[in-house]
């Protein structure tokens, strides 16, 4: 059976290709969508073992005056250079060299983790930065996608794993993230990064139970919320020469339950630390404060089997989605007595949820996500988090990637805007950029790409109305 097109290596790079859009691209949509994800899975005849280990490829969609330009370019990282020389270095499931080096400082020396930054992007101190969960970041040019250099923070925070998801709080003009430090007493370091700074400011450090594999976090206006799932990272197993990747270091320990940490952003005080029933979480939807209650919406799984379902040997040949479905769940955590109420929002299977940027850290009504509970394709689902009602778009053989809602700057309602997502039609071997009406999910415009793209992970929209932030001139461009 042939390789699924969504997990097939892409060799070609395109620069500023004008896309022929069918339908109407709204003229108010001005800016650049940068998406990140794996683009190359085969190195010198060897295939990576896990989807998360494909080499990073940036994808750029520029919107101006109703037109769309497209570019894609591989991140010229050290991992990419190794691949060009026929050396395969992994991080999640392919080999432990990158991850074992994260543990080495416990014994000697400094870590030299992978720089295959294939998960997300952010704008930090006027630079555009590709992110992954290993503590190396790579800057790139927004317009050309050319790789610039390693991005270095100016602080001395110790990190062995780090957040690829930085929460962008535009009201406070800062990013929120966290890092994990291994050691005799492992800790989570929660920090903020002011927009005009490359120095992380520590909010607090909290002792970990494990520590856990955490991929995402949430913020309210006043709080940071971490969810410590019972998927524990074993530092000792990292030293085992027969383990193959970070997956071999993860132990599912459901008896621990799931810990929810609520931290005050200003004081750093841990004001709630309840333990709830065991579950696994990749992505948060959003959080907000309702009186003395923190409301936290998540996509939740019964266990961690979804990670196993992302092994390439399963993904290459699947005819239907092999992964279990996550479902949207709401937790209401009272800050006065740490009591917790768990409320299912819907039974719909979903992943990669996003809310409009204006709703981040505040009360949200709608979230948009990849619809995952249909065989033969992934669609789009709009969930009303107040009522539990859903609206769906789905077509057979079409696999929609992470949907990004962008609100009309003159919006009268919370769902006045568009939702943008690439979609791969496996029957036609064609990727198309889809633009949906955020209210109805009707297709507003679609623009075929010049090649079928492998599935990506996450992206961020940089509006033209935001202050221009250019790359620092001394950055070195890697060819």
C-alpha cells in the first residue's frame, strides 16, 4: 500500500507563488499566515519512526487586497544539514540521541538538543521564531522564510523541555510559556516574555510530580493554568541505550490522576492545585475567570494512546483515522476552596482547537477545530461552548488541518470573520487553502496550492495592522 499523501516527503520549495482563488477573499484580510510542520520524512533511504520527527518546513500565506501568495521553505537547521549529509537525528520517536542529550546535564556537560523546530511559530522581540519542545529555537525571515540563526534568550533559565505553544496575550503585550527542568527535584518554570524583550521573566517555579509531558497551557487575565497529565517522563530511562525516542521515556501512570495548577500571573502564587480523574491532554482551548472560578476548556483523551497512533508505520497505510478521538471538556476550578466541576461540552471528536485571538484569556463562545470522528477525512467543526451546539463541514477524502479563526476588525458578533485552513484531498492529490465563513462554515474562497503538502501542525496569523517588526540586521542567513 502506498504512503498516505499527508505523510509523504515534499522535495519542492516555492517562492511567492500567486494562488488562483475561486470565490471571494475578503479585502479586510491583510497579513501573513505562517504554518509550521514536518515536510521531510525520508533521509538517505531511512524513514523517521514518528510523525513528530519530520524535518521542519515553513509555509507562508500572504493576504493583500483579496489576493493570496504562497511560499514554502525548509528550515535550514542543524538537523536539516545532518539529513543532507545522510544522518538521521530524531527527537520524539526516531532515536534518543537528541533527548538523551537533554538528560546529560544531570551527569555532565551542557545539552545539545535538536533544533528541528517543526511545531509552532511566534514573534519575539521583533524576530519571527520557529519553535519545538526541545530548548532550541530558530529565527526566520517573515517575507522570504530564509533561516536566520538560533534564537537565544538573554536570561539563564534552565530548561530541558520547553513549551512550543506560547500563549499570546495581546492585552498585556506578552507571551506566556513554561519550561521543564529535570533533576533530583524536577520543576516547571512558568514565565512571561514582554513583546519588546528577549528575556524571560520568571513568574514562579513549581515542583513537578514526575515530571509530566505537557504540550500546552492556558491563561486568564490574571492566571496561568497548567495541566500535569499522568504521562511521566523517566530521566533514568533516557540513559538506556536501547530506547528509541522520547516515547520510550513516557510512562502512563493513571493512578496519579491529573493535576491542575492555577498560578496568579502577578504574584506567582499557586492558588489552586487540585487533582482530578486521570486523562491525557494535548491542546487547551482557552481559559477565563468567572467570578472566583477559573473556567478551563480542553480537548481531552481517556489515555495516551493517541501518541502511539502517530507512529509512521500506522499513519503510512491507514484507510481510516487510527487515532482515538479527543472530546471538548470544561473544568470549573474554584480558587477559594479548589473544588472542581467537570462538564463535557460536546461528544464531538475534535483536535487542534483555536479561538479568535481577541478571545484569548477572556470569555470565549466559539472554538473551531479539526473534526476527527469521521472515517475517510477530517473536517471542520465549530463548537458553541455556551450551548454545546456544533456546526460541521466535511467532505470525503479531504483532510483539513488546524483551522485558524480570524475575526473581522469591524465585527458585530463573535463569529463575524473567516476560518482559514489548508485541506488535502487524497483522491485528487491536491492541497487547497480553504477560507470559510466563520458563522456558517460555508466556503467563501479556496485556492489550490502548486503541490500537495504533508500535514502540518500549528500556525499563527501576523496582521498587517500590527506594528512592523523586522528581523535584526546582524542575523546570519543560512542557505
